């Protein structure tokens, strides 16, 4: 099975080192991106929206928070689909 990598170090200098070490240990069972804990995700959860479907004009938080969460979700989705494609080809 695949093992997710989550860390509270994501905004710190040690994150890249931890990520490299985890990737060395878990190899191909680890995604290349992590889904960070951002305010945009929490605010959307309160209104039962997603960061993708939320309307920026009616979003209750800052537009920058929504933009950052949307970008993080897109990066994570790309990592998931890249991994699926890798598995399919091998």
C-alpha cells in the first residue's frame, strides 16, 4: 500500500531533508507532494465548499488564503495523477 507523508515541518528548512529521507525509506510508495494544513481548507470545510468550487466573491476568508489552498490542492492532485500514471506504466 501507499504511505502518506505528513509533517509539521512543511514550512521549515528541515522539510526538504525529511522529505528526502522519507522518500529514500518508502521509495515509490510516497507522493511527491503533501497537502498542507492551510486556512483556506478549513474555511471551505465550514461552508461545505471545496477550495476548487468555492466562489472567491462569496468566500468568507481572504482571497489569498483561498488562492494558496487552491494551488496546493492542484499540486497535490497532479502528484496523485502522476503516481497513478507511473503505476499504470510499470
